[in-house]
């Protein structure tokens, strides 16, 4: 299924507040202790938080709230 371009979903002249969520697929373990492999992936929490803050700055977004898998952000008009 073809998805719409973001420019067709969000009007560049309006303030947008969006609630986004992320997920993993194929039973990939994003962080914490993986019971199957026995590996610990907690170091990824720091990476994800750092990249969220960088991307918010690069794309001029106001990151209103976030947890690792949920984002709430505001986009200002151009």
C-alpha cells in the first residue's frame, strides 16, 4: 500500500501536534534483557534519547514529551 507524502498529510502553514509510536518487528529486542539470546540492550536507551533530541533540533520540531517508543511533538509553520 502506497502511503501519502508527509507534505500531503501535514500543512506547512499550520501548527501540528502529533502523537507517534514505534515498534519492532520479527521479535527484535530493542532494549532491556533479551530472554532468548541472554544479551542486554540497555545501552540503546541513551542512543535513542540522544538521536531524538538531535533530530528534533535538525527538523525544527518541539519535542513535547517522549518515552522510548512514543513521541509527542509540535511542528511550527514554515
